[in-house]
C-alpha cells in the first residue's frame, strides 16, 4: 500500500484498468491531428454527450476549442497500427497519423471507417484540471460496424478482443 502516491505510482496503478482505445481526431488539412485516449466515457444519453481527458501538453489540445468539430472512433481489434500512429510512436505527427487507414468526413469530423463505433462531435465544454482538460463532446452523428472487435490497453500493452 502506498500512503503518499506520486505520479509514477499512480500511472503504474492505472495500468491495471482495462481501457478502450479510441482515437480522437481534430483539425483539418495541414492542421489535422489526433491522439489515442483510454479515458473516454459516456456522460449523458439525453442529450448525447461523451467525455475524454486530454493532456494539455498534447499537440492536439489547442485544437479542442468550444464548438470545434472532432471525431471519436473506437478502435477495432485489427487497429493496433492506428493506435501506434496516433500515440506518436516513431515520431509520427499531424496529418501523417491518418496514413494507412480509411477515413470519412461526417459533420466536419474525421471518422475511422470500420470502427466498432464512431461519433462525429462538437466540443461542448472544456474543464481544466491539473495537467489535463476534460473535453465534453456533443454527438452529432453515429456510425457503427458490427463484428469489428475491440482494441484495449491493459498493463502497458495493446490487446485485441474479437
């Protein structure tokens, strides 16, 4: 038992949670970018709202402004390469993160084709806490793909569920 947890012990403990891997896409053209989140949950069904936590040091963070369009695509079992690119592994940045996968634009947001579920959203609100901002998104459109499986993150590794 850790009585006074520090940042490292907290991060290590959080690895015991199983997190759904979702890619948040934001920006257009040369400004297109995005990131992987495992801290994404539903907030409300009426109206349909979701939330994610985005580190304020992320290169994507400045584009999450009130009213901005963004995409939220849950990653299927076969999408570990997408997770790697949007995690920034190998130094992949900006629009290059979209390479190697098919995307569609819905309500101004880039959604991954074949995602188990994907939401076109607008930023409803941003709430700053410590190192992160809680991004609350209002869902404008929904796309689903049956049989896509899921990609999860647990114990420091991606794992596929089919």
